[in-house]
C-alpha cells in the first residue's frame, strides 16, 4: 500500500481536528499509517509510534510540524508511557489479539474523556496464518458496542492485495 492509499483510508474530519492533538499508533510496523496520520493532524500534534520491533520504522517525508516519538514496546504486555491521548490508531494490529476486550478497556485509560479509536482491519472473520484473530466490520461493531461506545463509523473500504477480503477503516468514539 502506498502512503496516499493509507491517507485516503483514514482521512476523516474526526481525525483531523483543528487543534493540536496527541495520538498513539499501536503496532506501527514500518510507519506507513503513522506517516498517513501525521499528514492529517494539525501543527503541534504528536504521535507515539509503538511497536515491539521498531527496526523497520521508516520516516517517510514526515511533516515538520508534527512530532513522532518512536517507542520500542509491546503494547499488549508493557506499560505505555503516555496519557491524555485524543486517539489511538491500530492499523492491522488488532487482529493479533485474542482478548480484544481486555486490551481496549485498558487502552481507554490512556485517552482523554472524548478520545477515539481509529481502526484499520481486514473485513473477515475466518483466521489465516497472517491474520490469526480477524475482525470483520460487523464483529468490530459488536465488540465496541459491548464496551459501550456510542459512535462506531465505517470510514472507507477498499480491496486488499493480500486477501480476498476488503480492508476497512473505522472511527470509534465515546
């Protein structure tokens, strides 16, 4: 996926708020979606890019007015060194968790009272070796409804080059 594709997938007014904000990208990998998010945030914003292996993270023409702090940590097991986030992005990382409810409840404590989750996932429920605990959009809605989130919105959907299932993005707020 190209940077322009990633930007298109997550572009939404709920993400690009006019004031500076703080976000975390959990499971940032190479940083593709971290960079896409940085392009959408207002000047003065900050992103914590978290992965247990940050060696593949690439600074792909980052905007000069958004700071990115790379954190080498396992977001499932480690204590995370940030609070008062406006949002948490999980692009193709939620499907690695068996117990999604416990982690999402824990992560909510890292956000301000009005924070959002920005999720990018494959729209499927059948596991495979690369997506062990998949989460279709239907399943994502059910998951966040159990956690009492009141706004669950599918943003975009596009075909995936890796699978027959589409890839979707969703913005979840409380």
